[in-house]
C-alpha cells in the first residue's frame, strides 16, 4: 500500500499544535507521512514569559524556530519546513496594523510565488491531503488568510489531486471548550468569534489518545502559550480547553463514507477516506 501523505500549511509556529496537533500525532504514529509547512517565523507574537520579554522581533523569530522544533518532536513529526526557507516571509501582525504594509511580510507576498514554493513541496511529498484555514483564516489574521490563498493556489498548481481541508471548531464544541474550572488561573472567554456553524463541519478526527502529545507540543511554544493541565491561554489570558478531537471542513475532494458510531453521526472520521 502506498504511504499516506498529509501536508499541513500553518501561518506561525504554535498554530500547528493548537489546531491540529493531535491529528498530526495520530497520523504520524499510524505511519503516515506528515509534513508541516509554516509560512512565517512569528516575529510579531506577543511574549508571555517576563524572562523572555527582552526578545526583539527578529530575535523572537529565531527563538520560535527552536520552539517549533521541540513541538514537532513532541508530535513525532520530523518533517517541518518554513515556506521559502526560514524568514523568507515575515509575520504580518494583526489586521489593520502598519506591519501589514511591510513589503517583507507574508500578507504582501506574491501569491503565485509563494504557491509555487508550496506546490513543489506538495509534489515532493505526494500529498494526498492538504490542511490549512478557511478563506477568513479561521479568525481573520492576515497571515492565516494568506495561508489559505497560497495553499489553494498551490492545490490548483498541483492539479487538484489532494483532498483540501480547512480547520474548524463547531460552535457547539467551542461553547464547551471555553468552560473553565472554578479555580482556573485563566480569564473566561465572554465573546466567541472563531467557531463555525455545526452544519459546516464535515470531519472529526478522534485523536484523544494523543492529547498528551498535543499538550507537550503546546508547552514547547513557551513564548506564546501558557498551559495549565488541559487548559491554555494566549497572551490575552483567555482560557480554553485543549481538545483531543479536532474538526475540519472539506473544501474540495471526495468525502469519505460516514460510518456512524451512533445514529445521526454527521462526520467523516478519516482525512484520507475516499
């Protein structure tokens, strides 16, 4: 049987662990080829630990290379690459900031040029499945939006032979994810902006056996994530529960047969199913 190949396209170091870490660990452990492509070094991330607050943007980018390497080791994924090489495109910052206009930033990248780099990787690893974000970049970050554009264009360049997925969190799941224990050190989420309607989600990957690996990978991103048990927060201090089941929306490709665990099961359960 030919080796199954999963290609993930993420904007910054830490995105892979938060949104797809359990999925990556599961498929890697099952013998699939898992390739991670990260589009920037995340130079403009907000630093959480006071001991590292002195890092300037370029220094932070270099530091995050090491964080990503440790995270991928925790996930069992040795094949991780930066699009165009480390630092080829710079973190664009949040939408509407002057950093968006920096000619070096990923938001300003020529889509065909960046997609050509990605298409070459997709061909090299013979990707059966591509995972990135939806057209809104999951929550509107310019680098996430650009990652979707670049990945979609690369998919076209590669002949549209792979299944193409966007990460997703059903709103019903998000409502549970934001529930914190009474003694949590994190702040509660009061406004949910990233979830998608449940009926738009096509796929659920049960990788609860690999939640420990996901949490270890998240802890490796020390500058960006505070992790407390199964809960975590970004620099805003808003707490979320890390989930071992990760969700996706199939944007193109044949949907696998749904084999229900119970009546009314809405999801396919394998990214590679056809």
